[in-house]
């Protein structure tokens, strides 16, 4: 299904659409306030963009430097060319250690690789420990936002879900109560799990260490209790030096949620005594993007989610309407790399207002990339309905008489056939819009009367 088809399910619930829009706009406003509190914000953005640009220009060197330093720190480094290889590596690590239960903190890369269903099909119990992730896992849904995975759900829905799965009080929907229920439930898993998996926010080539940012401390609880820590990392997460971290950490939390810093910013430089760390470096199409000038900058992304919070289309259509792991403007840029035909509607799910580009902390030209995808898709005739409409428009515009007749019909329809147009021909468009009043005369007839003779 295309984005408009999936979005129609979401917007059928007007109330949900309203508060989804309002809630995300609130997050966007918090981001603005946090950004304005830093006098050199624009300088930080520029610096972050340049550091990432430089890193990408020497990605192979920095990855090798990172591997060398990580290995000398006692970290086992694995390389995965694609999602399948990543999943197989993780499974092998778990099997070799007889692991039956894995606690996971939030990792969009493992969502991209569909790790959970793979491990479950191999008999491993996987428990997502980020609260939002656990909610969508219990609901058997995909995350609808990369930072707030369950943002599409009402607290009453979460209350029902917890009542059915975790035995909380029927009808309870107080967020503090529900959070406490989740905490008690997850604590048992933390104590019994044999391994913990985390994502990676930043990996430092110079030190061979990496950083994981969370607000709930779930990553730390998992990796400090289990003897085996597996970290899954996209190869673009590398930065050259430890001192670069300050630039990105100042930008990340402010852009994501309007916080000065994530509550837990944990640095891992090697395993503690008696434990081990395995880090899986994943390509999965990233090298291809690195080789494409117009899309390379998308690899600068630090996954803050700000482009989603500000996007008028995402806010009003919900994350699931994108049908891919990452929604919003970023997802619409990334998904066609995976399958241009299946995701051909996503680059069109944008007003091209440029708000995503304006808020992006690493200055990715998101709306420019969406526009570039549109051109590619049109050129390949994937979006044949758009092409057909444009061809028809071109045909009419090239014939003045036909254009005049079409204008006359259009004005007549607005004046006398408004219900037919709004509730019939353009039903889905007209459901939440009003047609403008038809002008008394066309510009052409006004011009002929007022200007031509003078
Ligand atoms: S593209 Fe930019 S704004 Fe969007 S998630 Fe990535 S870093 Fe954040």
C-alpha cells in the first residue's frame, strides 16, 4: 500500500490525528527552546555537519582505526555486510554461550535488520526494555517514531495492554502507575537475562570506545547485569576524536526532546572483569549510499527524530503510514534505497516546506534529497499516476482553447456543483478542506476588457 492509503487509516481517527499532531509540535517547540538557549547553536550544527562530512570522506580509515583500538581494549569486533549477516552473527554469539533470554535496549538498526523475529524464530526470548519499545512489542506493532516508539498510542490503550499482558489494574491509565508496572515487570528480565544488546550512538575511532544514550537507564541495567554485551552499530556512527563527542551530545538531546543531555550517556571502553563485549559493525546498504553524491549526506544522521517532529505530513499521518522502519522525512529518503518501487510514494509524502532541513542538527538537506528522489522516480516511470497527471496537464496547457474551456468548467463547477466536487469527485481531498469562491471572471476576460484596448 502507498503512503496515502496507509495514512487514510490513521486520519480516520480525527481525535488521534489532532493530539498526535499537537504532541509532536510540543516536542518541536521544546527543541526550539533548547536550541535558542545555546548561543552558538548554528555554529554547533555547522561543526557537526563538517565533522560528519570529513569522517565520511575517510570512512574506511576511521573504521579501521576504530577496530584496531576497540580490539586492543578487549572488544570483539565483527563485520556484517547486510542484515542477514548481522542477525546470524548475533545468533551465533548467543548460541555459543547457551543464551536463551536477551534483553534489548532501543536500537533502530536491529529494527532495520528485523532481528527480533529472527531470534524468536530461533528459540531466543527477546525482551525490549525501553518502555516505548516494550509497549509496541506487547502490542505486536512496529515503532512509529525513532525516539518515541509508542507515540501513536493513547495512555488508555497502554493501560488495556498492560492489563492484558502484565496484570495491571483494569481501567488504570495513570502514566506513573503504568511506568511502575513496566519497571517491576522488566526488572525480573534484567535479573535473569544471559545477554544484553544495545545500539550505538557514537563510536570514537581515536579511543575504540562507544557511547550509548538513553533516558531510562535500561541499557546500563542490561549490560551491567548480563555477562555478554552485544552492541549493533551502523558503520556511519563513527566519529574521529573523543573531543568531537561534545559537539554531538550537545545537539542530540536538544534536537530530540529539548533536554540539555540524555539522562544516561554511557561510555564503553572495554568489558568489565569476567564479562565480554561484542560489537557488530553493519553496512546493509550504507556503502552504496556513500558512493552516491546526492544522497551521501543522509549518512550524517544522528537519529534525533527532529525532522519527524516538525514534519506536517508525519505529524498528521503517523509513523506506520510510511511502512518502513524509519518514518518521516528521513525514512522517505532512506527507504527508496532499499526498494525504490515499493517505497515510491514516500518522497511525495512531503510538502517540501524545508522545515526538516531547518531543524536537522547535522544540516542534512532532507527536502533536497526528497526532491532528488522524486526526479529519479518520475524518470523511472515508477510513479505513473503522477506522470499521467503531469502529461495531461501539459496537454491542456499547450492548447489555449482547451485551457479556457477547462477554466470555464472549473469555475462553473465551483459555483454550481460544489457538493458534487467536494463530496464526490474530490471526496478524500474535500473531506477536510473548503473550495475557494470562484472569481467573477477569469483573468483573461478581465485583461481583454481592461487592458487590451489601452
Ligand atoms: S535527518 Fe537530521 S533531523 Fe532527522 S533524525 Fe537524522 S539528524 Fe535528526
